[in-house]
C-alpha cells in the first residue's frame, strides 16, 4: 500500500477501503509478495529475467531543516511520525506541536498531531496561495483549529537543557520567482519571533531512496527521467508514482500506473515483432493535458468516436437554456470537535440522496433530452418524432 497505507492518515483513507482495493487487484491474479525489497532482498539485476519492470518505490526520505540542533531531540520527520501512527502507535507529542512545511504531508502530520491532543501550528515560508497542499485539506485543517503562520521560516531551536521549548523564526517576504515558478521567500531583517513547541515535525519535501537502483536508469536526486508512458533509459524498465516528475497525489500516482500499462503493452508487442504501424499513443488523450482511454487502447470502447482530435465539448458549446440550474451539494464533514477526538473518516462525502442529485446535474452530453432543436432546425427534414413519443428517428440517407 505504500504511502496509501503508511503516509495517509485513516481519517482521510480508511484502511478497510484500502484493503478492499488491494484485494481486488489480487483477485485479478496478481502475485503480491510482501516483505521483499527490490535492491535488497532481490537484486535489481535479478528482475532482468522479467519481460518488463515497473518501479513505483515512492519517496520516504525527508529533507532536514538545516538548522543547528535539529538532531538533538524534539524534532522528527513528518513521514516517520505518520508511519508510526498509521501502524497503530500513539506517540507522546506534548502540548504544543509545530509543523514546518506547506504540502500534504505537513497537513496530514498537523491534523494527526491534533488528534493526539496537541495544539498545532503550521509554519510555511510563503503565503497560503503558494501552498502545494490540496485546498480542501488546508480548509479542513483550519476548520479543526490548526493555526497557520505564513511567511515564516525556522532558523533556530530553543531548549531548556536538553528539552525542546520552542522554535525561533524569521518573517519572510516574497521576491522574484525561483526555479519552481513560485515567488522566492526572502528573509526580513530584524523580524525574529518565537513559537513555543514541545515537538517539531518536518515536512519540507521528500526524496526517494535510490541506493542500489539500477545504474543505467537515468535519474537525479529527486526523480527518474521518464517519458509519457513511464519509459526510462533502460529498455522495458518503467517508473511511476512519486519518483517521476509529477504532483505527489494519489490520483497522479494511479494515473502513472495506467500510462505505464499502455507503455509496457506497447513495448512487449513491439518486442514480439507485432506491427504497430499507425498506432499513435497521442490519439488516446482527451485534450492536450487530459486523461486517456484504456478502452480505446484495447479497441473495445463502447462509444465509437469518429473525431479523436476534438473529443472535448466546452461549456460554451452547450445549449444550457434546456437545463435547470442546480447548485452543487457540499461534502458532509463531521463536527471539528468530533474529528479531533479520533481517527474516524472526517469527510463523509455525500448522502445517497445528495449523490443522486449530483448525478442529475450532469448534462448527459450526447444523450437526447428531447429539446426538439434538431427537429425544428434540421434543413434536410431528416428528423422525425417517434410514434411512441420517446425520442426521434434520424433518416441517415438524408442527414448530412
């Protein structure tokens, strides 16, 4: 389960749901071998006997803060903290916890520490607008009572003997964009302030453990060099998940597996001497940056599209006068006091009635809603109302 099991808290992803999903994969006939580490228990070279390899080893190394004394106690990795809690541990976090970072790991660590009884403050060196965490998760953290200190960065630790008592911080201001495209945080001289803390959790970025990784697979310290289907510099060696250059989300990780499945299938068919002339991976995509269809790759798509270059219908293309406006239904969240008291799922989604109402908000593109525009305006008189009144018949010999 990787980060799904050990990194994401149960109040976001219940473990029974994850177990059911993994069981479904096993039921398909996949041989799952747990407790076997590639590069340790099994050498990467031994995997060369397989026709293809897909590596999705995740990121498990946390970046250090880079300030004096962080190895002297009272400071720990947010990832290690989440793993301990997800394995059933309930570490003593004290009364005050400071979390450093602005990504999903920071939010997860903060909301977990809150459930263990601490008052929690998140320090982030940019503003809320630049936080990479999922917006809904930031809002949930605020709703549960977590304090945010934006434009703040730690520079030192306060101790009473060997006991951590607080974090010395410096206010920041935003400067010119850095390599990430976001404004670079610049220290403000003379702006130091202190935040009390019994524990500091670090969540300022994670890196893969590439020790022993195949030497002929090109990568830097953070990501493997992979193409659109996860193909790497090694023949029939594919990579995906958080070790390739994409957002570190569950959806992106699952999507990379889907893309790699297509890439592996393509590579194996080519290796078997199959002629794939005319096969174009790009035609599978829905728009320049959209998803792609596995059914189209398998050539069993129940919807036979004749215009693969123009599959997207924009809102402006719809005749919305025939649809009744209806607002979206918000998710059901448990009360903040209840959420803070345990690890039960905090966002309960939609009720059955609200889910049905949400489905009815769909425009049903391509499905007749009997607006009669075609009947009225067809210049070839190719449309006629059916005798039973259930829709229309089209005379294709006349229709252009």
